[in-house]
C-alpha cells in the first residue's frame, strides 16, 4: 500500500512541475533590444525588437522585410506567413532568432505583432 501512495505522490508532483513550467513560458518576456546591439555574439539567440517596416517582399509562404528603429536596420524573415498586413510604414514588434546569412545578420521571426492601427 505504501508503494501505491508513493507513486501517486510522485505523479502528482510531476504533473504540478509540468504545469508550472508551462505557465512560466507564458510569463517570461524578452527585453526589447536595440537593432544596433544585435551582433554576431547574439547569433542563435532569441531577441525582441520593435520598429517600422521600411520595405517588404512577400511570396506565397515567406515575407522578408527591413525593420528600422532609432539605432539601425535589420532584415526580418517570416515563414508561413499568416499576416499580410506587414506593409511599409507599419510599426511592429518582432520576436525571433538572430541568424547570419550571406555575411549579414537577420532575424528569423517566430512572432510578429503589428502595433497601432
């Protein structure tokens, strides 16, 4: 009987731990990074940037746009495009992974959020 009680307790603690980890993923926010601070040291790291779209090119499932903040510009690549409202002049927030492509840094976006209207 003690073994069954121990197994129930272990299962309960494991489920609680998974639940806490799940909640933490929603509560953690990445700080805003200035584009000028994105260097090769951040290659492979997640960054959060905000700025205005200077130009954009869309294909069937990919969007590539140039994002500008007060400190510089960077290319943003978004696959599996669901939001076609990423047009010139739009202010957006981007969460993604820094990547070096053809000797230039870019952000492969996992989330793009349009700000304002």
